C-alpha cells in the first residue's frame, strides 16, 4: 500500500511527464516517430512501434492516423498522430470503450472503431487490418 507522500510524488511525476509530452503536441514531421507513422500509413500497416495502431479514417487524401497506446502510465495516455500533427491525450471517463482527451482533441475507441474530434474535424475511423 502506498503512503500519501509516495502517492503524491508519483502523481506529481506523472503530471510533469504529461506536461512534457504536451509540449510536443502538434510536433513537426521531423520529430521521432513521424517516419514510422508515415510509412505505416502509406503501407496500410496495422502497427508502428510496440503500442501503435493504424486507423483508416476514410479521408480523401489518405492522411495517416495512428494511435500509440501507453496503458502503463499513470494516467494512461495515447499519442495520436494525424499526418504531421501529434497530440498526447490522457484517458478520460467513458461509459464503454476507451476515451482519451486533450485540448481540442477527443479520441473514443470501441471494438476496433474510433470516433475522433481533431480540432473540430470529426472522423470515423476503423482499425487497418
């Protein structure tokens, strides 16, 4: 059982880590991970890295969309990549499925389908198989 001090320290470290990840939100294409995301999107691959899943969002320009899940962080996070933009979102309360949110972004996944609000653009996505 964790003591109150240990819990506060772990929570503070998680908040610092999430804040650091948030600074990389909407990262340019030259940042690590983009080449993999682009290649996965172009090849129609399902995964890119250890935790990533490729989605087909039915966009006319075939913009790649990837979700890299990190369930072991506290709170659980997902790094969402759409084309050249990247956002880190944290898990949020959901009736069913997994819902992650960040400023301007909501990602809700349930049974291999995802509903995404990407800075006002609504997307309906399916896992690439």
